[in-house]
């Protein structure tokens, strides 16, 4: 059990309905600080009436907002970007407090969120349709992109600013209205995001905020006024969201979990490869959907690579994200910590060589939810630790004889989010890129996160839907096309 509530007054977390902060009358859950295990806030679950009111506010705001000139819509986003920058310090500290990641990691993810807004400000050109004159004699044809209506965003705990900003800026730039349901573990950052959007001049009802978990999500998925659903989270829930929303006639994009591989060839440059894998595997305490979880060591590189990774992990400062010296913070919850420790025990039962045991680190014995960097060597590619998403600071090393065998290991994964190769050979990198079963590929890059104008292209069980988040796919997801065929009398 997390530490029980102390005498410290718990922070308050409102809903946002029709442009106003609302005190929910629903039961509350307690939010804990992952670095200390202390209770910090009370989070409302949101009543059915409040959820319905949020959807209705979005529904009422849609006719006017969708007819507001696109440049005017984008002007609010330009102002919003400025306001976020002006409040960056507060937001970054809030990400660290709620999620646990280090200040530097929070700053990096905040910057990625800003880039999504900047991309969304291109809506006037991104929404342009196509025209062909004289599709028949005296007949012209053209297409336009039109907002779809009320859109819903359901987001995970691991990027409290970045993932919501993947969604609502583009949705509202395209003329939609929005209901955001952030992770129940990091909801107060979302409150600040919504407050600042209204400060930037968003009309009432264009962006609404509700809290809670399954029951809130189910109410949103069942509501006929909701036309589109964007989801980011674990694969089992992504699949459920996809199936339920689609059954209810909504368009849906559902981004799921991952098990990402980094393949290291014998010719890789050791120092930069180790730095990249350390950043990818242990950055954000391994709680990134693009984190390297499996290192596939090819041939003779395995021994020196494991040695260097262990050395680097020994030197990693693990501690509260708000402390300047910390290089890795806690995981999100006591439950997450237990799950990760269970996987390390499972690895031992499955016969791995425990090259580094993060359970023994001093931080892992304190009251926060810390697990030190852990490296499992000689992992069997068919074992559960090799195949299942652990979502914590645990690297599994699989040893293979050549690139073909490495590609074979990756092809058997049920996930297909990201994969990286580390090599100096252009030919090997090309072979990897053209044959790897993953949607986002890194060449000597540990976290191959596409910048906002490319789409976030997970494959297999890492994505359910047709149109991905970000990039042109996002513009297509948040608009529907109208094709006009026109003849004027002579
Ligand atoms: P999660 O699936 O537990 O929760 C995601 C959202 O769904 C939250 O808002 C949560 O409140 C809600 N939810 C929880 N249980 C639900 C239920 N039974 N029915 C309906 N909704 C429910 O995910 P998380 O733990 O917050 O985030 C970590 C997961 O997200 C990891 O699997 C990670 O790989 C994945 N992720 C994927 C991407 C991507 O781009 N593919 C990005 C970030 C995180």
C-alpha cells in the first residue's frame, strides 16, 4: 500500500466544462507522489451527468467554432504556445511532481509538445483540398477537408503534456471541439494545459476536461455526440477502445504498448551506442513507448557491450526527479514497481544472467517507487521477459549470431512500435530498415521519435486503427472530406 494520507492538505483537481473549472461531486481517488510515496491530491472520478455536460458543451460549441476562420483558430494556438512557454517552469515542475521523471526529461517532453502546437498552426495549408478543372465537359471537381465534430482524447501517464498536445491542438485547429480524459495518475498537468488554453482565448466549450478511468472512458465511448476517439495507452486497453469506439460508429486511432529492440552489430561505435541505449532503456525510468527494452547483441559485440552497459548503469544517479543530480527518477506507482520486480524475478526463474540488479540500489529501498537500472543477460528470445512489455528500467540482452537472426527475433514480437540498429555499415542499416517489423526505425538513434510533422507510425499490436497520430495522418483523422462536382449553366 502507498503511504497513507498525511496531515498535509491534499491538492484539489477540477473538471473543466464549458470554459469553467467545475468542482466534481463524484467520489475522489488519492494521487501519490512517485518520488516519496506521499499523498498529494484528490482526483475526482467524474459523475455521468458531468461527463454528459462536458460532451454537451463541446457539442454546443462546435457549430460556431467549426465556422470560425481557420486563421483565427490558429491565432489562439499561437497565443497558447506563447503562454505555455511563459509558464514552462511551472509545467515542467508539475510533470516531474506527478509523473516522477527528471526535470531534464520533463523539459524535453514539454518541448515535443510545443512542436505539436507549432505543427498544428499550419492547419490553413494542411487542410487544403484538391481541385481538378473540367472533370467533365463544363464540370469542375474539388475536395475540402471538414471538421468531424466532438473529438475525445484519452491519454496515458507517461507524457502528461506531450501526448495531450499530440491530440487537441490539431483537432481544434481543424475546427473540432474536444473532451480530454487524461490519465488518472497525472491529471493536474492536464488541468493547467486547459486553463492556459482558455487564457489564450479559446471560446467556452471548445476544450473540456473530465477525469476518472474505465467508467468515464466507457461513458465517452457510448455517447452518440462523440464522433472521433484518440487513445494512447497499453495494448489491451487500446484494442478495447478501438473495438468499442468502432462498434459505436466512431472513427478511432488507438496507440498501444511496445517492446522495442536495439540491434548492436560488431562494427558499432561503442561509446555512442552505449550512451544511446542507456538513454533509451533507462531514460524516463524505461516508461516510454519508444524505450529500448531488448538489446540484441550480434556476435562478438555481446561481452564488451554488456560490460559497458553495466558500468554506465552503475554510474547512473537514481533519485527524485526534482533533484538536479538525478538522472533517473521513480516509476509511476507502487503497483508499477511491483510489476517490474515480478518481471525481474521471472527472469531469474527463466534462467537469465542477472548482469545488474537494480533491486539492490539504495533508492530502491526507500519510500518512493524506485527501481534501479537492471540488466538481464543471455535472455531466451522465447521467454516472457523477452516478449512482454515490462515498462520499467529493465534491459534484456539477447545474444544472436548475425543480423538475419536479429531480424528474426524482432519479427516474432507481437509489438511493432520501434526498432534501432547500431552500425557503421550503410548496407547493414539498409537491410535492417527494409526488413524490420516496426513502424519507427532508428539508425544509430536510441529513441527514434518522429518529429511532429511525421506520423507516429506503430505497427502490429502497438497500433489499432488506420490513421496515426501526428503528421498528415492527424490532419486526415480530424477532418472528413467533401468532394464537390460542379456545373454552371452556360
Ligand atoms: P493505460 O492503458 O493503463 O491507460 C491509458 C488511459 O486509459 C488512461 O487515461 C486510463 O485512465 C485509461 N484506462 C485505464 N484503464 C482503462 C479501462 N479498463 N478501460 C478504459 N480506459 C482505461 O496506460 P498507462 O499505464 O497510462 O500508460 C502506459 C502505456 O501506454 C504503456 O503500455 C505504453 O507503451 C503506452 N504508450 C504508448 C504510446 C504510443 O505512442 N504507442 C505512447 C505512450 C504510452
